[in-house]
């Protein structure tokens, strides 16, 4: 009992120090912590015997998570820590790679040579040239992903950083639940 209370208290303290989009405590507790109901779930065909709930903090099991609320426009964006700098990024699961413009790339210490802009990419503004680079580290909430491939585009072709599948596919899972994008690594 005392051990379970300690885990929950540690989770609350850890969550309160995170950015606003990562402060959903339910993200940090395993499904075992959810209260068991006597009635079977309509999705499953068999009922599980009721057991005592044991809260387990993801920090104790090594799992990291972040919860990003949906914007008023229906998109998910958050402050990412990329190569040691904060960058506002819009989650775009339709994008193959993370995409940043030259100005952001330079602030991150990434400066591809003009000869490296050999890839043609399609954007909302039309086709443009891009350089493929590797970002050392991307973080959001308590999640850290290393060696993320990204495209660098001209400033005129891209006004905001797009967080594409080169980042998202390295996560253990992601899902939208209750107007929040939940990331788990």
C-alpha cells in the first residue's frame, strides 16, 4: 500500500514539473491503475476477474510519454527541444520526414551546403528543393528520440516546423484520445 502511494506521489511530482501538454497523469500510469469495473467491456467477449489495482508509474518501468492537446484549429503542435534549442512544431503524420526551414536549421547548428539541396519535395506551396539531414536529438515532454532524419527547405517554402513520420515512427505508440495526442516511447 505504501509503495503504491509512493509511486502515485512521485508521478504527480514528476508530472507537475513537465510542460502543460505533458501533465496528464493518466498518461504516466499503466492501464493496471485504472479502476476495474464489474461489468464486462462491450468490446471484449469475456470478462477478466477483478484484481486489486496497482498504480505503476511509467518512469518506474522506463516508458516516457507526452500528451499534446488539440489546438482550436484541430491540429496538434508543441514545443520541441531539437539539438538543444526550442522549436515550435506541428505534428504532420502525412509528412514522411520532419521538415524545417533554413533559418531554423541554422539555429540548430545544421547548415547543409547548396549542393545538398538535391531532393524535390511537394509542399502546400508547390514543389521545392530540400536537403536531407540528420537531427541528433528531438525531445517533447519526457520523450527523447535520437538520429531523426529531416528535410531542410527554403524559408519561403516552409514557415513552421513539421514533425513527420521520421520522428513519429520511432515512438513506441501514438494515438488521439479525448482531443489529445498521446505519445509513448
